[in-house]
C-alpha cells in the first residue's frame, strides 16, 4: 500500500509539473497559435462569422484539403520528433510545424488572415521567447581569453585533465534544447579532472572561425561539443563524413555519455582521488578515505 501511494504521489507530481509548464507564457501562447485555425474553423459562432458556407460544405467544417494539411502536419511532427531527446525539444518542433501549417491554412482562406497570423507569431516570438534553462549545473562560462588560458595550462599538466566544451548560440533552438541535458551531465560527471564549459559563439563569432564551427542561420553545427584532453582536442560532435558534410547527431544524454566516454573518465578520476586520499593509520594499516560519491548512480 505504501509503495502504491508512493507511485501515485510521483504521478501527481509529474502531472502538476506538466500543468505548470503549460501555463508558462511561452508554451501557452504557442499552444494557442498551434490550434488557432482548428478552433476558429470549427467552433461556432466564430466559424459562421468568418467563413462562408459552400454548397457541399458548411462554414464550420474542414474541407478535404484542410484535412490533408493537418494530417501531413501530424506525420511531419512524428518524423521530426521521433529522436527528440527531451520534452523541450519535442515541444519546440511541434510548435514550429504547427504554426507553419496554420499559416498555410489561413492563407488558403484569406491572405489577410494569413498576414494577421504571421504578425501574431512574430509578436509572440519577441514578447515570449523560449525560457532559458535556470536549473543547477557545474558549468563554467568561458570567454575566448579564459578558454585559451585554461587549455594552455592543461597542456602542462602531468596527469590527464579533460574539458568538455559546448559551443553554442543563444538563438539556436537546438542549443536551447541541449541546455538541460548538458547541465544534468555536468552535475553527474563533474570532477577535478573532468570539467564542463560553454562558450557563446553568437557573442564571440571569431571563435567559430577558429574552431571551424559554422555559426550561420542554417548551420548544422550548433551546438558543437568538443572534448579536450590536456588542452588538445580529442573528439567532437557533430563530426564530418569523408565528403566534409556534417553528420547529424542526436545530443541525447546517453549518446553524449557513451561517445565521449564520460563514465570511464569519471571512474578513472574517482580512482585517482581515492589513491590521493589513502592515509596510513598509526598501526601501519592503509585506510582509504573516500571523499567522493558516485553521482552517476
């Protein structure tokens, strides 16, 4: 009974959090825009006042072309979100395609309605931007000078040190979606030998050129994760194929941990800390003072 009540409390907490997220202005306004055509076209008396009746169809019914567009919208959302790594990424993609479909539907009825809808989307975009991640993390934000200094110092270390850098821009939806994932990974795997950092390429575009990261509006390299070992680049994602084309990367937590071998780096770092904390007791017996805690479990 206690276990059942515990599960129910967990479900209730998830539902409460979901409801809370819905009423965030960014989400609420985008949801309303996404269903605006369907509501206006099918709910009287709004539909009867805006849409004229046809011989074969009433003013509050969807014609076959409108149904076709809405069906295509569902298929497009499914195709684009099947590899979504978080609810934030799923919601962003759904909002984008829903607004595009609504714009087309309004334009078919009356270009003036399409123009009004486009203006409303622009206003919502400017007034209610996507909320930035505000949770806990162990990430250091670098400037070009501080990053160069950190990498230079790491090259002189006798033991292995690692820095996983995220190169991002504030305007990129993919970078915004990665923020909570990267923060969670930093909390789980941060150690003295494995650090996490970010650098804003929108603010420092010259760094994009230096590290060969495309920062254009159609870039497929935002965000880019680069793992440095002792100040030298060891690997990055997304990478490039033999033809120089960007290889798409999902940026899920599991993929990042696996591909950058973070668990092994973390375990080796913890082992070194244990060795450093070995103290000899008075009777000569070695006692291990384990001051670390396995944050990955």
